């Protein structure tokens, strides 16, 4: 009987530690690319490239909530509270999109962005 109680207590402790220590951050992560990178895109030749060192700004109700800067491979990650955000960038480009993102409770959601270089 003592073993059953001890095993039960150990299982409860393990489950409790897992949920207490495993709190999930909420926010966004993803890839930012720029393109086209050449006037004429050809089959088999990439026409986009990672947007390196681009600063993304996440605003909510007109106030800056957070920023994230892409790495050398175009990836970013930002911790945000759940809700809807406007997204803007420091990058030079004619069009940036999408311009909004929604963060869900308890999730790191993937949201990719494209910077249109305007090359035609």
C-alpha cells in the first residue's frame, strides 16, 4: 500500500512540475523574404531571398508592443500577448504584407511576411 501511495505522489509531482515549468510563451515566429530579386524570374532560379536584418514592429491599439529583427536567414521570433496586432517594417519596399497578425493564447504561431521589392 505504501508503494502505491508513493507512486501516486511521484506521478502527481511529475505532472505538476510539467505543467508549472512548461508554461507556453505566446507570440509569433516566421520567415521574412523579399522579392522579386531580379526583373525576370526564371524556372529553377530562386526569385526571392531572405530579408536579413529587417526590424518588424508589432503595435496594438496604436502603441508599440514589441519589435523583432530577422536573423541572417530571414527568421524572427517575438513574444506577444494574445490579441490582434498591426505589423510594420523598417525595410525599404513598395509593399509589405500581411500587415496584421493575430496571437492566440498559449501558442507560438507561425506568420510569414513578404517585402515586395518593386522590381518589375
